[in-house]
């Protein structure tokens, strides 16, 4: 069975075609700047790669490019679209209603649209992606949606509720939802296997998804009990362009002093803050490290703030869990930045955590990076959200 995995943004459409016989990625790519000027990238398992400028006025036009790339020309990987057995979509916000992946129906599409107020930059685009896929492939090809928030639905109310009047939870469902759930799910499952505890029963694990957007999750017996992101992906610790948690009074203070609208404040907190806002250099970790090494004090401050905040959350999660068996690092920074991993783990020396400096040099591949006598095990586990989406899609379609 071949499954097409889709991650649609407001002006982008990322895709992977996966052969579930061996879970092999046959092709992947990205339709960028949809509705603007258009750029299309397509790569195959065999090494073919191309990037072309092409006009894509909407997501339906983007799907036409994907269809053409998969079935025609040098980058072709299938003979006919009929080989695509199903389509799986990544959906950011599923609210409290969806704690598992589901088959696409009109009701599901409407629910995703209704949750757009909780994820305005994402859910509306996901609806466009689903509609465009139906238009491109026809209604006969089954489609499945996999929610980023679903994995975190095991959190108890004491963890997901905010200290605001309860009526706002009842009226608007304002609460902590958590994100990066598909990534946390993939790497935690692999961690349980490495611990010899499939399913996670009897384990206490902290997963660290560290990238341009970052979040931590605390898992007890294989289930999430807390996570750092909240109602939106803005909460938690400092990220590439996101502020992370900020005293609400500071937000109100700035809005009053600068005469800012909610939209302008949202733009500042999501796109102009974080590593970029503090360093003044870049939101990219590689640029930050370069500037830090060159003596840029603001870059150094941004680096130290991030490490300190990660350490705080790890420490608080250890307390919430009542201990910890393993810590997992994943995503762009987690998989490729040894120094960040080192700083976080060395802060846990008081708990008997011992880092293997040589193994910690690893980048982009699976490795246990603590010593044999470390009281807590730590792993680098590359994430694979697309495979999780494809697996869920296959499972649901096989039930039809």
C-alpha cells in the first residue's frame, strides 16, 4: 500500500509518498509560496532532485504539481495515481473532541474548520489541503486526519486547565492542548522499545522536541501527563521566533504603551520574539551558535535563556513524574546540536546523570548518549511524523 502524507500550510503543501511495505519514502517535496509566485521542490529515494518556479494560485493547483511529479518525468515514482491507496493529513488542532486519528467526513472537515479560532494559522490551511486533495484525487480515495493535539489528550484537568474563570473553558474551550504530538508519540514509542518496555508501562519519560518550534512532554506509563505548549504553540520556553511563556501583564503593558492591537501583539510574540528577538541575529540555531562563538553578547544571552528554560521545564517534569527513567532529544536542534544536549544533561548531574561525550557528538541518527552507569538514560531519536501519519492512515483504511 502506498500512502501520500500531506502537511498543508497557508501558503505551502509538504508531501511524502510512502510505500508501507517496508515504510519506504519513495518521494517527498514542498509546494511553497502558494498564491504568491510559487516554488516547487521534488526529491526521490533514488536521488533525483529538482526545484522549479511555477505558479500555484491555490492548493488545488499545488496538488496538480504533486500529481505530475509523482507520475511523469525524471522524478516519477509511480505509473498511475491509482497506486495511491490513501491520503493522510497532519492537522494541528483537534480540540478536546479528537483523541485519535479519524477518517475524513464532512463532519470532520467542519470540526477542523470550527477549531480554526484555536489555530488560525494552521487549521484553515488544513481544510484547504483536504478539499484540494478531494478535488485532485476524487472522493473515492480514502483520506485520514492525524491530529497534533490528540497524543496530549491524556493530560488530567489539573495540568491542562488555566487559572482563569471556569466559564471561559466552558464557553470557548480555553485550556492547554499541547502540540508536536505526532513527534512526541513517535520518539516516545521508540524510547519504550529501547528501554525494553513496549507501550511504556512502568516508565517515566521526558521527550524534548527541540527545533524552531519546541516543546517538552512528560509521560507516565506511556501517557502524557503534561506538556509545555498551551492553547496555542506560543506557550512554553523560548523558541526561534516565539516568546514562550510571558507574564500576561507584560503583554498588556506593551499593548498599552505601544498602542498595539491584538493582531500586532500576536505578530510580535509569534514572529518577532524568541531567539530572533533577543539575539537580533536570526531565529536559526546555526546562526545563533556562530554569532555566540564570535562574541555576540545578545546571542550568548539568547542561548543561555533557552538552555535555562529547558532545564527548568525538565526539572519540573521530573518532579511531576516523581522521577525519570529516560530523556529523549529530537527534531532539528535536538538531533543535531550536541552542546544543547550536553548543557541540559549536565544540569542533571545531581541526579546521577552521566553524559558520554563521545556518543553525544552524534548528529541526525539514533544513539544512547549517557554512560552505562548513568542513573537516567538519554537518547537521540530522529523523529518521523510522516510515518506515524502513514501508519494511522493504513490502520484506519484497513478497517474499511
